[in-house]
C-alpha cells in the first residue's frame, strides 16, 4: 500500500519516477531490438568458420554481446525443452521410467562428446549462413544446461500436493489453465535456482565451444571464449586477465539484474503457510514494479490471448467432463496410440542415424577425436578434460 | 460381510437422486492373486435438500468414497450415476472444500475464487463481479487482493468455501473442512455454513460432508452414514430428526452423539436401536436404562491416557492422541469413554479435556489412585455400585456371578453381558471395591475388608 506523502515535493518524485522508469524500460526494449538486428545481420551472413580474433580492448564489448546472446538462447532453448520433457515424463506413466533413464544417461555424457555430430548436423541443416555454425554452438551450450532443469521441472510436477491437483481437476481446469496456474507456479522456484546453475554451466561450455578443431577444420567464432582461448594460446596475459575480468563483470551483472529480481519475484510462489520474515530483496525488481508500462501492458496482452482461449477450452470435451485423477490420459487412449508413437520414434531415430552415417562418411575417425588447437597446459580446455 | 443394519431406513427423499452409486467398490490389485479391498460394494444416494454426513474411523475409506462420488476417482467396480447418466460421461457440477484448503498461494484471494469460473469460460468482468459477491457472502469483503498466506486459517477456509460456491455447484462435497481449524473458528464457520444453507443463500442442492467429528455430524447433518472398515462398508444410515438450530446440550442431541459413539466403538456389534429424537423426551429414562454400557478398557489404560493428556496441557484432540500413541482410534475410544464415564475427562467437540478429578487421579501415587478410582466408580457406575451394595448387605458377603448376569441379560445380549461383567470385575478388582473368586464364580469382599466385616458381625453377635 502506498503511503500518502504530505509534501508536494515528494509527491512530484512519486509521480515523475514511473515516467523515468518507463523511459528506462523503453530504452531497454530499443537496445534489445538493435541487438537483434545486429545479430541477424551477423547470422545471415556467409559462413566464416574461422573469424580472426582481435586482442584489443575495443573488441571485448561486441564479443561479450555475442557470447551473452549464445548463452541466453541456449538457456531459453533448454528451458523450453526441459519443460516439455518434464511435462511429458510426469504425465505419461507408461514411458516415464524410460524418459528419466534416458535423461540420466544423457546428462552424464560430457558436453564435448556431442560436438562433432551436433555441429555437422547444424552446418548441413542451415547451409550458406553463419547461423548454422552458431546453432551448433548454441546446441552444445544447451547440452550443458538442460538436464538439471528437466529434472527439476519433472520432480516439481511429481510433488504437487494431491489436494491441489484434485482442486484443479474438480474445478475442471483445462491443461492450459492447469499449466499456468498450478504446474508452472509450483515449479518456478526450482526452475529459477536451477537456471542459475545451468547458466553457470553454460559459461563453462561456452569457453570450450567457441573455438575448436575438428580434424583439419578449425572453428573459431567471435566471443569471449575465443578471445580468452586465443589470448591464452598466444600468451597474452593482459588480454587473458581482461577477459576474465569481463566474465566476472557479466556474472555479477547477471546476478544483480536478472537472478536477484527473479528470486525476489519467485518468492510469491513459495509454498508456505505463513509469510517468512526474511526475503530476498531486489532494488531492480522494486523499480520494475513501479513501471506503469510493465504493470499494464503485458497483463493486457496476456488477457487478450487468454480470454478467447479460455472460452474455447471451456466448451471442449476435455473440460466439460470430470476425469478421475487416478487414471492418466494415456490409459484412456489405450495401447494402440503408444505403439504408434513408439513406431514413429523408432522410424525417426533410424532415419536420423542413417543421415548421420551419410554425413559422417566424409569425416574420418581421426576427425572424431576432438583436439583443440594444441592448447597450452593452463588453458580452460585442458582443465575440462582432466 | 458384517451387518448392513439400517434401522431407520432412509426414505427416498423427494425428487430423484443427484448422485447414485451402485455397488461401487475400491480395491487395489496385488501382484499376487489376492487384492486389497478398501471399500466393499456399496450403494449410496445423494438426494436434493439434505446435508449428508459420512462418519467413520480412520481407514474406513471416507475420503475414497467422497472421491468416487465426486468423480475424482473411478470405482474399481460398480458405477456412479449423475442424474442417471454415468458420471464419466456427464456434465458434473460439483465442488470440493478440502481439509488443507488447497488454495493456490501464488494467486490472490479473488484470483483463487475466479479461477474455477475462468475454467468455465466466464468473461473477466462477470467473473470478477461474481467472485466479489461470493467473497462478500462468506464475509471476506475487502480481502480480495490479499494472498492466502496473509490470512488466518479460518479466513483461508472461507476462501475455500467461496471458491467452491462461486460455480454454484449442485452438490458441495466437503472433506473434513473444519478439522484443520481451531475449535472456535470451526464452530463459527459451521454455523455460518448452516445459515447459508438454511436461507438458501447458496444454490447448492445437497451437501456431502466427510468428518470424524461426531458432534459436527449431528450438528449439521440431515442424514448420517456411519462407515465401518476392513473393508469400508455402511454400518448404519439414518436421518437426524432434531430440528435446526440444534442445541448441543439437548438430551436428544447428546443421546444421538452417544449412540454414534457406541456404533463407532463397537465395530463387531450390530448397531442398536436408534434413540428417539423427539426433543425433550428420552426414549429410555434412568429406570428403564439401568446399566450404562461399560467400555471395555483396563484401569491401567485409563491412567495412562490421563497422564498423557495432563502432559499435553489437559486437552487434546482424540484423533491426534491416537496418532501420537500410534493407536488405532477404535482402540482408544473405549479408554476415552471409560475415563469420561468415570468423570475423569470430558469430550468437547472431538477434544478430550481432563477434569479436576481426572487431573488429581493422574497426579496421585498408586494407592491414592485406587482410592480415587473407587470413589469415581461407585459414584458413576451403577453396576459396580450394585455389586458393592449387594456384598455389603448379604451376611456372608458373597454374591454369585449369575445374579448380576441375569440382570444384565435383560438389557444386553448374552455375550455382551459376559463382557460387561468381565470389565466390571476388572475395574472392581483394581479399585478394591470387591474381589472375584473365579473358581466359585462368586463376588466376594476384598480380603482385608472381609476380615473387618467378619469381626464386625462377630461383635454384633
């Protein structure tokens, strides 16, 4: 509740602040727009596998920008994938055990093992653009980020209190409404904390993936990882330190600008009976909360999207009938659907494998043994491989 | 299969059943051939215009029954019908009020109430208006933008009620809605619910209440079903004819509570005749109903319970006590009832509260305990008083067992008479009211007193 200020002067600040914040929000939006244009320009250009890396200080902001975009995209991709995977695993009891086992196997494979097939696949998928190589690298970072998120989301879904999911069922929530009002909020806190871990893992993968050698082909993308690796390779201690300093700066900024506001915001999803006394506070979040622009526009857009959806879903069969909670959707559909699904998966997998074999025919066994360009003993790559 | 005695058969009420269960049962298949039967095949009807309470010990499948009837859970066999249509194919309009409230903590009060309407495709303005009106009805005016964790338990359950009622359900299911609340709040909410119901403020046609609180059931329900267990089955199903608003202290009320206690505490005995519920008049007055039913509890158990209760500050919920002791509620009931009979504790709304006499008893050492028990027993238990008086009066101070068995037989079944006497002997021996010579099947005075009595009679001669 806002306290009424008795003095006119403070009233003016109260009134003018939101405008300033709105301006800030608007400028951020513009910056993002500019960033996208810049990125698109770079991505859509002709593929240049080996970009020369400049050691000058002036190159650092652009390199940081590229690296941050890669990490961000990889993170968003992992988030979407984790949610889909976790959701599917949690609600399909027939294949649940399999999906979790597969997840467990995948997460224990080191990032670099994915490198050759992923990069080859992506390069051939988007030929003629830098985007192909970039996507390969993003996917690699993704493999370093996704697994714990998927586990977190899955376990959150599994631990929703029984009475709450029964409430959702008896009030006939559609899957859509259940997702946004029950499952997602319940999983938010786990996802936020795991995101912090994931993005940290992303930095690690980034250092390895921006610059690598596959057989006789070199890949070198502009970014912080390449910058530091090439600085280390050429023994340029000053640039190396600058690079490390930049990474630290970005990590601290991410913490203050992204994670802390997110943690403070996710506090409302805490499943607790009484309000806890000590909470994480974030000045940034407080600022954002005062922005009228942010307070009204997204909610309005959301309502525009959601209302027709709700009305349509409310009429659908899914929600007009009561579904017993002790039987899963898959039981109703019976075995046929499952066999069909399994067959499709098997066919797709076979096709992909054959394609991969065709692609890899050109790559010799020696190529598959990944070597970074003769890394000196103190480089990140060698630490990772120890 | 135990009895399915229904003494006061429920007349098919006016109108058709809203929900009708035909031979529904629940079991869980085991890997081996046998299966775990949770609920035996059961027929049940929920008809318009009544509050139906489902009572039963833990493990009798009350909640499972609620979930099957509301369509949340599918019966293993049998069929539930909604207005004559199988429930899985019908457009069911029910709500549930949950024990844990089951509110979404990340939504404000009004968003919680709006959510079910949103699921039904009601537009934002109408949704908001209806929710606000419903919050007003349950007395939460002005709290719409609060989060549930900012509210007290009672207010949270009000939100639960508002959310349940906002969709105007035909049947309102309630799963122990008051048991997570403190006594006063629960009482308050109960009476408000009754008011909403009797004034027809809520459009609900029938209420189905699952509870373990006997008084709550008698206070609210028009019809009570008592479940037994192993597997869950209906033991009795009767109408409560006491007019609303019911007075907890009225004889008809307490008798009905006692009756249900007895049904619950004696799972092996077919439910007795239902007491007449015409207000003011007792079916059996003191002369007719000579002996109280002695609960089959040992004095040691009573002492143990009282000591535990004293430890807990003199008052605790009976079910919580049972949980703490890892006792089955059915094993605890006789002890509680015995202590109550002796005036050592009082039952108030499912809570056992120790009386001053009980506190003194629990605090005393063993000899004093016996003394206190004797006083309480002679004061309160007719059978013990009679035995003692007979022993005192007779010149040889012995009385055969059959004498009392004959008297008990008029009131109890043969088997129960034997058990009654067995308990009486147990208590009498402990309290040294009398002794029992098992070889001669005769009551005698305790040895010390016998000698005294001998001496006295000799002197008199």
